[in-house]
């Protein structure tokens, strides 16, 4: 795991954030966090295999299907699916950090990320951390 200071520095430097778990349900936490990130100048790349479009943007089915560098993969999926998302991030090959939201944790996902040299955060809210910048 990385420190609060390191997490905030990576967030401060980030430009492209993939939000895994955006939904057609506008009340879902992933959606309002994604909207918050857009309002604060980040390029948000929506990820959900069951959607084609979110807020007028193309939705990617997986992290590894996103072209180009991803600064942060922000994950809103149940803990049992975190390892799958970590595998996608590792397969992508150009991911700066994996960030799992509050209540989410996985020893396997952490091991996969750290084994590939990808900084890893779990059980923390990116919006809360952003407010400290």
C-alpha cells in the first residue's frame, strides 16, 4: 500500500482516470464520483461491459481495452471482482495506479498489482482524498 501523501501526489498529477463500474443508474456512487472527477478537470474513461454509452461517452468493456495511458483505475466493483480488474490493469501495461473505493479489498488484487509494479490503494474514496489537495 502507498501512503496518504503518495496517493494524493499521484492524484494531483493524474489526468486520465478509468472509472470501473459506471452505471445506467444515475444514483450509483460510481456515477457521482465520476461526475465529480469530470467537474474537477479529469478525463474520465467509463468502464462497464454492459453499457455502450455513459453521459455521451463511449464505455469500454474492460480496462485493458482502453487505448493509451491510464493514470488511475478507480474501481467500484465488489471485492470478489477486484482481482479480475487488477488482471485487466496488468494486461493493459500502462496504468499508473489502481484505486479501490471504500469497503473494497482483495489480497489477490493487491498482490497482482504490486507484482506488476502498479501502486495499489484499497478501501479509500478518491473524492475524499481529492478534497485534501
